[in-house]
C-alpha cells in the first residue's frame, strides 16, 4: 500500500502519490485546491479521494507537510521557526 508490490502498481503506491503531492506544493494551498490539481493530473487513471488523503496523511507522518495558521498546507521545509 505504501510501497508498490504485486497488488499495487508503482504509480498507485501511496509513496508515489505522496511525492506528486509534495511536488505540487511549491506554494501553500488548500486541500481542496490540491485535490483539484491532483485529480486533473490523474484524469486518465483517477485516484480516489480516500487514496489522496492517505497520501497526505503519509506526508504528515513523515513530517514533510504541515498546516499554517491560515489552514493552508505547506511543505515543512518552508516552515519558519517562531
């Protein structure tokens, strides 16, 4: 599920989708906007919203993303101390 295996294709693994999500977060954005962008990228072979959220959850667990005070999702590398 997290990594590809004989039942999960490499492009469907949560780590792969999480990488795509992380890549799209060049600027802070709402989850809704991010979902719209990811859905647009996967028009030919759509992913479910649940699979998208699991990928975002994985990024949280890996401490790669966080929500700022405005409710925007950001990369952790952009986080400012204080």
